[in-house]
């Protein structure tokens, strides 16, 4: 397993792409371990990494995000222990931590030595890190599906359907306190699909009410709300944020106010 991960990293002459490939292999390994532990009986896969694994989004991602669906059999700490055990058996040197003190519970997987072995850093103590977040009090209204995914490894995922994933992305675009270029790239991808998905407005409204207060936003006016946020952006900063994660770096040039305004209309 470790040899396969390193071979992926060595397959690219670009250090940024090598890091993306290495990280994505580890993401797949973690998802398969969660599948083996029957975690997807309790949780669903969400967010930008889900969009890549399930729908071929042409950008890499950093974190793994999940939403609890059923509290029965939920056991974050047990799952993290399994991840550590399986990574160790596969030849990695993992450090795994778990914090369940907040509503969004957070796990970290940190791997020592791997970046050095891949030729990406000089010192062995520099670690590759993957963050897992599980929302234990998600808004109601998301729809889920199940699918077998093969990306380096094969596993079954329960996940939000595409309209619910889009609603989650719109919620982030409208409410995130900082600008994340990857959000805007993902929006461009969603709205460029033909036919473009229609967001799950029930889920979006519930999410907005939960985080911003009831009736602060009207989910049916999401295009207007997103356009308002678009007018405040430094588009060069948006492009700079997403650039290291793109399969095709030249796609960053698609992210400009004119294109986004046009597609929102």
C-alpha cells in the first residue's frame, strides 16, 4: 500500500501535483477503512472531496467532511483507531487524534516520513496531514444515496446527492467568514453542468436558518445572495487559492467576475 502511494507521488515531476496525488491516495485509504468499519451506516460523505470522488470534479481537495445520518452505531473514536491500525499495517507511520468536544467533531491523521520518502521535503519530521470533520448536528433535509467508488481502491459510500451537495456549497459561499477560492471554482463547475443541478432548497434553507438565524436569508434567492458576495471578492486571491489544487492550472483563468456573473444569471 505504501509503495503504491509513493509510486503515485513519483509519477509526477511537479511537486504540487505529487503532493495532491499522495494525499488523495491516503484519502481513499481512509474512506475504504471507514467502509470496512461500516461507518457509512451512520454517516454520509459531503463537501468538495465528495464532489471529486463521486462526480469527477477536476480539482484535488484536502479534507474529508461527513454528516451524521443515524446516531445508532456512531463511533468516531473507534473509526479513528481503525484508521491508525490499518495505516500502520500498510507500512505508514500515522499519528491519529480525535476531538469530540464540539458539535463538529474533528480527527487528524498525520503521517511522518512520507513526504521525505516521496522527495517532497528535506526533513522526515515534516508531516502529511489529513483532517476529518463529522457534523453531529446537521440541518435536516439532505437526501442521500449509496455508490461503489473506485479511486485507487474500491469501497461503498453513503453520500449526499448532487442537489444536496450543491446546497451545502451555496451555504458555504453565502456564510463563510473568509474567502475560499475552491468554493467559487466548485460553483463554476456545478453551474457549468448540462443540465445544471437544482439545489436542494429545503436543505439550504434549514442550513441558513440554523447558522444565520431564521429568516435571515431566503434560500430561493440564492443567486442574488451569491452575486452580492461575488461583488466583494478579490478575484486574484480567489484564483491563487484554488490554483495548487487544479488538475489543469490554466482553468484558474476561468475564475473571473464576468464568467461567474454570467453563469449565475
